[in-house]
């Protein structure tokens, strides 16, 4: 069981949901130069996946 509800939500989220959130963050937080950069969006999604990875002793 997760102790971090956000990590649990990312673990359960679909790839589409994570990509939509990544685009939202890129459009609202990044500079215009980086906002539409697909590599930047992939970086965000990868960060979500790393954040959602179970920590020692945690299970899905």
C-alpha cells in the first residue's frame, strides 16, 4: 500500500492521463520555448513514472 496518495494516483493513471497532465504543466509552467517541446513532455511523464515507482516495502 502506498503512503503517498499522489504516487498512488500516478501509478494508477493511464499513459493518456499522464501525457495530458504533462502538456498542461508544460503549457502553464515552462517558457514558450519549452512548452511545445515533445521531449519536455516525455521528461515530465518519465518523472511521473519515477515518482510512482514503489519504494522499498510498498506494494501496488
